[in-house]
C-alpha cells in the first residue's frame, strides 16, 4: 500500500498523573485520551520521505520504515503500564492489524481502527476495509470505533459528499461482516462545519482535530479552556445530540512561536495539564513520542509533540 499512512495509539487514562501537576487539582483522577505513536510507518503530507514511501521490516526514527514487531510490542507494553486502555490505528499499513492487535489483546487493550485516505483518493483506501474484515473474521469485540479518513477533506483528498458516501459504504461493509460499533471521521473544525450538511447523517460520533497551538491568540495556559469551548461549539454542528471528541490535540515542546502560542517543554506540560483538566475525557493527545521522521514544518514544531513522558 502507498504511503501517507501511520499508526497511533489512543487511550483512556484513569488514575494516571501528569508529571509535575499537583494532585490537589485532581488531574490524576480525570479520564484522559492520549495519542501515542506506535508505528511511524509512512509519510504524511509534510514528511521528508515523500508520499510514496516504501516499507521494510525495520524501523529507524528518521525514516519511514516500519517498526519491527518486537518494537511495537514493547511500545504497547509501555502504553498498558501507563494506564492506557486502547490503541488507535490510522491505517492498516505495516501489518498493523496483526502486529498491533495481537499485542493489544495480550495487554488487555482495545482498538480504534483507522481507514486512511491519502492523496491517491478514496479508491486507494478500499483495500484497508478488506484488511479489517479479513483479519477480524466477524469478531469485533476488541474494536471500539472506526475512523474513516483524517483531514481528508481539508487536504483536498476528497469532497464532503465523496467522504460521506465512502463512510456509508464502509459502514455497510463492516456491518455485513459483523461490526456494530460507531463509525466516524475527523477534520479540522472549520472543514467539518463547512461539510456538516453532507457528513452529519453518516457520523455516529462527531470528531475534530482541535489544536490550540495553531491559534496565535492562545497561550499554553489557555489551551484547556480553548479546547473545552471548541468542543461545545462542535456539539452544535450535527443534530441529534451525538457524542463529540477532540481526536487530535497537544502542544509542541520545541520550535518557533505562533504569536502567543509558544512551544517549549514547560509550555507543553502546562498546556497538557490544562487540557486534561478542562477536556481530558474527550481529547486525544498527540503524541507519545517525538516524530523525527517528519519534516519540521513552517514553525519547526512538527517533530516535537511527544508527551508520553509526562504521564506516570
């Protein structure tokens, strides 16, 4: 399968402390969702390795090669020890289902599956549906949710109408194969709002990627309030009182300032603590480790979102 795919883990942390944050604020008792890279398998649109990266059986931090199964298993063991409850995959690349699912089950973790839409379009994503149905063979007890696409409309990989039709098709195929859980997608809020008329009817969960850092008026200390208010707005986009989730968020530990949004180790710790406090139960943090395989991007921050070390 072609590039632009990568796998991550997501988890609910119950009773897991944020390093350096006083327990008197009860952060340790809040549900928390965390995005954890377990397979830096392929390029995204800004990665140094391009959009058609080849995969191998070994992994190096500055390449797009797949991680070894032993390295993935080690990461997942660490995820479980930290109190995480589920693994999210953006795609099925690098034997993600067999390797990640097997390790996840070993450690009592659930899966949030991803079907990634790349610049090759929806047609190129069809094989991932077959990967899922073939692997699970009707037993989806370990699967919590399926996320179809990640900012596919925003990146001009498809239109809102095309994505809605694809989600409907994915639902039909998965339901026929025995899956009965929720299916959704995720976009930046502006993209989701602009395409709500096409998407809302096919979404079981309303998800958006909400990054406070990319709002130049928001400081690290204001990140949680910003995320919380954004989720309240997100809840108005689709009728029917559907659950809403911030499916990608965080704060970089290095790079250039974006107005009032300043990256740094201390700022990252502050920002994540405020997100945990204000919206931790509905937010997915990006990411567990720094992603050195990415290009640094315009602000020099793209490699520096790793925050797994902040959780005990």
